């Protein structure tokens, strides 16, 4: 499919990783977190390494996303 070429390129570049069962779902909705991580990785934006979150809706088991979200917020990419 058309999406396959793009998915393989993004995967080999380390921008996306797919789901835990090694699948990709090109027609699935994405979350704010997915989008932020992809943008930050694609543009190689240095991350703020702070551990506190600027958003209240980040689940505790998603602490890995905090540097991405905080950096995006501080740079004005999200509000």
C-alpha cells in the first residue's frame, strides 16, 4: 500500500515504533502524545529533561512522554 513506504521510512529512522505486537495501524487515530513524539524525533528537537509535567492528564505509567510534552509546551507547539 502507499502507506507502507512511509511507515517503513519512519520506522527505519526511529521516528515511529509501532505497537507492542509489532504491527502498524496507518488508519488508526493518533494521540497528542504520539504526534508530539513523532515531531520531536523527526526534527531532532532537544528535550527538556525535567520530570514534572505541565499537564494533568498524563498517566503515571507514561512518564517517558513528559520530556516530549514539556518541550513542546515550552516551545509553543502545543498549549
